[in-house]
């Protein structure tokens, strides 16, 4: 048996609510996009993919070693497209964070690569996926609408814990279940 796993930081309910409102607004412009359900949004630190169940104890042990002297400070701001706004495939919300977020992702990658998971080849680019665009339909209108929101603030958070999450792919979209939580920093008052 295998599990489809990833490591991520959760986002606060206030940010989810802001993004849910935004999605409803943008869905009116581009209804054929595959919009992400706000309750499933997270900041991915590492995608593990299909993982044999027998590796789970080792993954937990590796992730439990990771720490940081401070919680991660995150601001959710602006919108953009991967790979770019001329050929948009993914609509995302920007994640601006304290430097220890990238350090945290590097530590997760390092610990898990020691277990045989492939090391990340691309630089860490934190973001929240809002939608996946398949065929260009009215994406030009969506691009124009997002230009006005390029510096929009959607909220902030201070996180001191990350999660190992199992993903279940369903026709209605991915569903997630927390497998384990890992406090990485002492919350400071």
C-alpha cells in the first residue's frame, strides 16, 4: 500500500475566507478553470508523492528532527501566473515570508532526501494555488482582472508548526488528511 504525501504549512481561516471571496469573484470571469477549494489551501514545503506505507515511520522521524529558532512570518499578497501571464496555466497568490520559511523547506528536503526522496532541483517558490487553467478560453479577461489585484493583501500569519499530509485524488478535487504535525519553533509571545 502507498500513500500520496506532502509536507506543508497550514494557513489561517481569515486568509481562507478572503481567498474564498476572491475565487467567487474570479470564477465569474473564468468559470472553466479548475478552482481550488479554500479549505484545502496550504503552503507546500515538499511533495513526496506516492510513498510506501512502510516508509511512514522513517518520514515521521526525519521530520521530527527539524527545528527553527523562530516561527515563520507569512504575508499573502498579490496574484500571478505560472509560467507567465501570456500562457497562464496556474493562477497563484504570492507568499512573502521571513527567510526561515525557505530554510525550513531546505531542511525538510535535506532530511527526506537522506531517505531516498528526490532532492528539489528548482528553487523554493512559496505560493498558494488558486486555479489551474486548461485551454485558453477567456483567460485574457482573467489576466486583466488580476492585474488590478497585483498588490492586494489577503492576510498574514505566524506559524510554528508544519504537517505531513495525505492527499486523496477524487473527481471533485483533491482531499487532504493530516497524518502528523511537527512543531518546529517555540511560539514567542
